[in-house]
C-alpha cells in the first residue's frame, strides 16, 4: 500500500455545502479503490475511487434529498480534507471533512 492510500483510508465526517443547506455524510474508504457513503439510514458504495498523492476522487449516487450522482475531488491534509462535490447541472459545492478513524 502506498502513502497516498494511507492518507485517505478511514472514516470521514464530511459536510457538503449545497443551496439546500449543509448536507452531512460519512465517507468510509476501506482501501485506495473501495468505500461506502452513509447518509442517514442510506448506505451506498463509492464508485471510481482514485487516489494520487494526497488527492482523491470518487463518485457516489445518492437518493436523498433527491437522486443525483456526486463526483467528489478532495485533497487530504493529515486528518482533514477539502474539495468539491460536483452534481452535474446543479453545479459544484464546497466539501470539507474531518477523519474520525483511521480504519
């Protein structure tokens, strides 16, 4: 496993600032290729996980508050991450997160 993968692996509390208000999700990266997003009682797999250096990207299809595929791009700095979540024609939204566990 490379150092880049070690930076993203773990559980993250993430806030996405949307026009409908802040949406809080949990992202759990199990390795540099897989993970899960949790929003309320919904749990969906992360898709297209890609890690390069301290940057990572993935996509996730959510159904609440409406069905949309988010494409996330983040930069990891120790136990924080910052980036954007792109929701197609809805635009890009700021994304911030804090690691809650390293596994």
